[in-house]
C-alpha cells in the first residue's frame, strides 16, 4: 500500500472515482475542502461550509453536498 496524497486533512472521507474524467474526488469534511486528484496531483477547492460528499455527474460537472445545501459546478467550482 502507498500513500497517494499527503493532504493533512482534518477528516478525509468519500473517495469517488470519476471514470469519464479519470480523476478521484474526495472531501475533507471538517476542513471544508473538495479534493480532486488528477494525474498524480491533488487540488483542494475551499468551500464555505463543511462538505459531506462529492460525486461526478454527467457533462463534467460535479455535485457537492455541503452541510446545508447541494452545490453543482464545473470541476467542483
């Protein structure tokens, strides 16, 4: 087993593989971040609330479940 990302997350959860874009989505619930791992690089997207889950959707956008609402956007933005 190897460590794929050293993110120092507060509470990392919910890895979801997006086969269409070949990327891994995961969340840091208490850190309020959506992470996108693509081509070996992890990108953290800061959100304005705790995030519970992220899932790829058709058309290249993603769906993020925040503490108080759902949010959809291109590349998690």
